[in-house]
């Protein structure tokens, strides 16, 4: 029997409990869908770890499901000769593999079947890059608003972290489970596509007691504290467009964080740049972490939230109401340069929306001009993907696109 779709109640419950920051924000899994009923779980702890998410539903798992501790995003490029029909064969191969991974079952030919474990909060999200819609028979099916991010003044993009024809984003409670799933999916794809880049990352979604928390980025910021809810969430994220109905569009930005200069700042300067108290995540205008920012508040004749503070520049009220669903992972990266190790750190930022052109790009242009955090952050990678709707046990990913 096909498990039920994620219910509107579970989506709304998740969004209401989770947070969303500005362009460097993420969503934390404070509550999530029950694997059996789709209802919101009462226990925040059980809602974050040890889950068995259904691979089936109206939306792919990995959008509204809780935020596990480990993840890896892998982009692949199509091999020469991979046409629409071949892409359909890959999706028919990937779909049962994804179902097996989510349910903790080894797939046929699995060389490490003991790594297939249920209850590790496994999700696999699949995306289609811009070049997919250059394939014969697909050019007219490119979703409205789906486009590359135009160059921004503060970008220093590197090809090794950018682009891609296909995306698989694997999340789970532990890095071993994530690595195992990535190997299976890349092996499945070998006749059709080769790996372009991989970006692993991590997040801490629980505190020492096991209770759900929003989590922090490398700046020490409680990162993810405001999110659209109810109908606003579905309107902001989910497309109703043709074959993509139930799907969405995804932006990925690899944001390097300049820790050396950030660490030189006084705490009040750090907080002024963000617009939030570092200890609690609450707005500088007061209240708790999940309270909205009072953009009109004044202290000693000056705005309580500085005009260039990240939370002001990215706030929906300053962007014609534009909202997106943000999830991300912290990363550290070490490589050898001239015989010496060089370590960098940052955020793998992601944003789901119904239209990249109408939502992400206008907000990012404004941030590029006026965000105080530009002094300590640099986008070094960028990619965009269409996220097809979910699938059922008797169907496969992107069937509405590839069977037409």
C-alpha cells in the first residue's frame, strides 16, 4: 500500500515550529511528519532524529521533513548521448533505490547491504538543472521563473562548486548513512551521468538533552528563526505549474564565511550586523527567538535594527512580501595550497520557492547592495534546480515531464 501524502496539517505544523533567517538562514526540524500518518509529532526530540520518512507523497521528502544532522549535495552532469528517454530510464532506476534507502532496505546488487538501516531519518531529494530543458522534447516544459542566478557584485563563484544537470541531496542522522546512500545513487547514475561536485555538511538540530533546537552557523548565530506558515508557506514554495504541480525550485549557494575577520569584531558589532541577539536568537528589538523583528523600533533616535542589518534587508516587509523556505548545512573544507593546509568554513545555503526569478533573485539583489554581512561572507558557488513532485509506489520521479 502506498503511504499517504504529507498532510497540509503536518506541513503547517512543521513550518510554524521551525525558523527561517535571511539569505544565510536555515530551517530547523522542530516538528515533522509522522512516517505513518503524516501528523505532526508531539515530541520535538522524536521529530528530529530516528525517523523513517515515507519516500512517497505529493512532495519529495527533504523539503518539509525534519532537519537531520548530516547531509550531502551531489551535482551530476549528463553524459553525451543521455537524451530524454535515457533520463527517464535513470529516474525509473533511482525511484525504487530512493524508496529502499528511505525504508532501510538494501537494493539488488548492494555490496554493503548491512548499511541499509531504517530509522535514520533518511531523505533523498532529486533535482533537474537548466540543461535538462535543452534536451530535445523538453524545451517547452521549462517551468516559469526557473533561471540561473545572474552575477552579483559580491560573488566570487568557482566552477568546482557551481552548476549541474542533476542533483541528489541526501540527509540522515549520521554521515555514514549519507555516504552509503550517495554511493548507491551515483552508481545507479553511472551509465547516464558523472559526478560534477559534492558538498557535504552538518547541522546540530538538538541540544544536550535531545530537545530540538534551531541550531547555529559558524558565526555562532542562531540561524533560522522566522518562516512562512499556513497557506503562505505553500504559496511561497510549491508550484502549481503544469507537470511541476507539487514540486518547487531550489537555489543552492555555497557561502564562505570569513572567520578570521568576524572573530575580530566586538559582540555588539556582530549583533548589529545580523540584527539579532547572538545568545538567544531574539531580535534586537526584544522578545524571543521566534518573535518577529520590529523594524520601526527606535533607540536613542536611531533605528533599533540598523538599516543594513541582515534581518532588515532580507525581511519580507522590505521585499514586497517575498518569502522562501530555507534549509542549509555548515561546512568546513581543507585543501593543500603550496604545501600547507588551508581550511575554510561556511554555509551551504539553500532556498525553496515557486519562482526563482520572482523570489530569490530580487531579494538577493537587495542583499548584494545593502547587507552588512557582505563584509564577512562571499558566495563561491551557485546552482539552481527544479525539484519535481513526489512519486508513488507505482510511478517514478518526473514522470509527468518525461512521459509526455
